């Protein structure tokens, strides 16, 4: 099923001709120093390991999304 069909009741309009969509966002807890100092210890992540953790998290998120996109038959 195509995204337009899947979410047709929520879509107001569409832009044609784009070859990709990029989603961006912020994890608010990680957006400032105090949030990082709270979030990381609760997840048992050392500050020195934060870069590796984000790379693994990003890879897992990407794989999950790619799997779902393939199930729906949407070209990547």
C-alpha cells in the first residue's frame, strides 16, 4: 500500500516531483546539558560512549524503517 493511500484521511495535499523525504526532529531530553545529564545515566550510557550509542540507535531505527517500507511496497 502506498503512503498516500495509507494516510489519505490525514493528507491535505501533496507535492509532486520530489525524489526523497527527510524527516528531522529533536529529542528534547538531549537538546541541552541538563537533559543529557539526566537521560544518559538513566540509560546507563557513559558520556564517552554516547557517540557509539547514537550510531547504533540510528542504525537500528533505519533498519526498522526500511523493513516497514519494504512490507508496504514503497521504493526506497
